[in-house]
């Protein structure tokens, strides 16, 4: 029954039961952790064949000895392989080190200092960025560290609220860009629609400042099922809008092979690539081409990569099923929370009733359960509704995911019923 339909006596009885359930939970002495979306050891094991796969052959297709310096934009065969992940031509690719976050930071830093067209940190107005919320905390951390003011933008089921986005870039001075996680968005799991992509690609034409779309396609191939919703091609929309110079796409194998030893990549226009490569040339003589070559040898082609991701899905889906089935069975129809059922990615986004996320997380912490801090999915760590909780089921065992979710719903029930008793 919906909690708002309970009379006073029923609420009192439900609260007493919730208190009893929570005391029983405390007695279990749990130690569980669903804080970050790290791949499990089981997933990492899928890529163990990377070690030794080159078998002494350190030469790329064009004869390059990958053990030596050079190749600041990466190997041609790596570009060809990962261009298919981003749905772009290989000659618009740059292959970097192990972390796409590094590339994102470098792009923002370059844009602030020099600009692909004009530097952002000129004039009297502080550079601003549109930040869809709830969103990815590390995107927000880059902005905060570099002194970029963050402007929150509501997320809808098909991506950012473009009505609000279009209004903001026209109303505010020095709005320089927007963060995007377009497929299985972190943390809501939504997939941007074609209509959203078209309006997003046209957004730079409305902005008063040089505007950059930071398109972090981190979960481009991380579907849980074969019929999961596909993502349209932002590049095609950008060409139609004449804004290809205003988009930088990012991806990596961090959640495909080894999280700490993968391959990161970006795609943007050829003129942007030329400027960015010059900037990188003062920081490095070249990326780890040995690692790039072994990834190419491991996957062989895009079909091999996708077959590999099917094996990831076999590991991930039962964990997501445990989260979603528990929420539905124990909280469905109660009015104690809402959630989206993602078909890929790494997270489930849960919304408590307003004002209760911190309380739920504290109750869970006291019971030995670590969850992502309340507010982490908002700029400056401030969720004005205090309602969003990001659940990350990838790393723990299925048994631990189930135990965590059983405990989580106890905490949600108790926090909700306590708030109604005040």
C-alpha cells in the first residue's frame, strides 16, 4: 500500500516494524560497499589474455616499433578499432593513455588557456558549464578545480532538458559548454533521443561564447541485453548543424578490459585535433603504444569487441536484476522512492522522498553499508532536494549485492516512516 494512504495507526505499526527490522539489521554486523562503479575481478578476468598477447612482436601494421617514442595521436589500427565505438571516421580519432578522464581534463584545460577558437578565461565573466543532474561527480570535480562555475540542468528520460539548456545559453554570459554521458547516462541510465541529439548539436549556435560539448560516451557498448536502446550519431547531427568543431567525444576501455591499464580515446574535428596535438606535444612524446597494440591484437575487430561485451553483460545483468527486483518487490507502489530501470551502464539511480537521501545513507552506514555520499551526483555536492542516491552494483558479488539491497530497503522504509511521524 502507498505510504500516503496509511492511517495514523497503520503508520505507527509500520514504523514499529521498520524499527525492529533495522535493529535486526544492525545485529548482523554487515560490511558491504556499493560506492563506486568499478568492474569486478570476474570482469577483469575476461581480459587476462592481454598479458603476453604480442608474443614478442612489437611492430604495428605500418612497421612502427611501438616500444619507442612518437605517435602522439596513437596507432592507426587502434584508431580504426575504436572509431567504430564512437561511430566516427578513424582520421578524427586520437588514442591516449589509460584514462578518458585525463583527456577530458586536458581538453578543458586547453580550452581555458588557449581555446579551440577562443580561450574561455578572457573577459570579466567567469566561464560557466551546463551540468545535467544527477550526473557524474568527476565531471563536476574538473570544473570546480579549474574554477568553472557550474549551472545545473535537469535530466529527463531522453537526456538533458533542452528547453532549459537553450534558454540558459542564450540568457547567461560565458556559458562555455555542457557535460554529456549520452548512452546509459551516469547515474540515471537514460539514453539520449535523436531529438535531443539534434538540439544538442545545434546548441553552440545559440550560445554567446565559444561553446564545447563534452560528450563522454563512457558506456557506448555497455548494454545489458541485445535489444537495449541504441544511441544515435551526434557527429551526423553536428555536420547538419555546422558544429563539428564544437564537439569532443570521449571513450575508453576502462570498463571493457583492465580499468587501470586500458586505452582512452577522443574524437573531434581535424582542425581541433591539430590544435590539441600541438598542446599535447609539450606534455608527452607519445602514449603507451604497446598497450594500444595489445588491445588491437586482443579484440582483432569491432565484432570481437562486441562479443567481449556480451560476456560482460552475462556478469553484470544478474547484479542489476538483483537491485531492480528487490526495489520492485519491496518498495514498488509504496511511494517511498522511485527509480529508473537502466538497460546498460553501471548504475541505478534511486530517488527518495525529498529530504531523505542523507538520512538513508546514514542509516545504511551505521549498519555497515557504504553507499555513494548524498549529493555526489550534483555540482558542489549539493542536491537541493536531498533525494538522489547512486547505486553501483558492479563490483561486489551477487550475494553481496542482494544483501546490500535487502538492507537498503530497510533503511529507506525506516527513514521514510520516521519522517512521516514527525
